[in-house]
C-alpha cells in the first residue's frame, strides 16, 4: 500500500505516519526529515537546503522529485510506504504518477496548527514563527490544489485532524480498510 499524508505543518502527519507504519507494516518516510538530514551535510546542496528550509521556502520540484524518487526505489519500500511532505505541488503529483494508492488529508485549521507548533519545544531553525507562517501560506497556495488533484482521481481520504490522536488514527484506518 502506498499512502501519502498531506496536511498543514502541525497537522500531525509524523504522528499518524508512525502509527500507520506500525499498523500496516510499511515504512514511513518524511521528505522534511530527508531534507533536514541533507541540510546538515557540509556540501553545496546541504548548505543550500539549510538556507531554503530556514527561510520557510519549498524545495524546487525537480530537486524534490529526484530525492524522493531515489529513496522510494530502495528495497525497503517495495511493499509500499507512507510518505509525508510529498507531493507538495501539482507538478510533483503529476510527475509522481501512479505511485500512490491513497492520499490522506489531515484537515486542521491554521489557528490549530499554529497553536500546536508554538506549544511544542523545538530547537529546529526552520520552526521560527516567520518560517512557519510562510509555510502555511505556501500550503494554501501550492498544496491545496494537490488535494483537489487526488480527489478528482478518487484517491483522497479526508479526516478531521483536530480531534485526539487516536480518533484521527481510527478515522484513517476505517477509511483505508473500507476502500482497500
């Protein structure tokens, strides 16, 4: 099973990704984690990624596609995956093609997302208020059309992400198990 998690920063994608990974016994992969790891490398790409992420900007489509495609072709992803943070634009979704069975949209308001993020302790340089606000704006501008793209394909599963972690998980599992 190939699942994509979509939601605004602070929607709970990492939490749900880990829980779904355990339930369905498929690996969880976050593009954000990949990019943050690469940003620590003392390379030209690493330094550029660090600047891009800290500014709250999106990594360009071609770079994102190359990195994510390379990862999901590793042997551990042959049975499927849970992917968080990709695709973030319609061109990425189109280029990714039929590599997705379900897209789970964790619907959370901007206000709830900001409250969640500001309430957690983080030393990440890319979680400043300015960077977070920019990413929220980018989500509405670039990623909301991705939701419509997958909805038109009949692959979208939307859940209320503002209830408890366990309730969100149950909503996802109920819909995936019914559709699968």
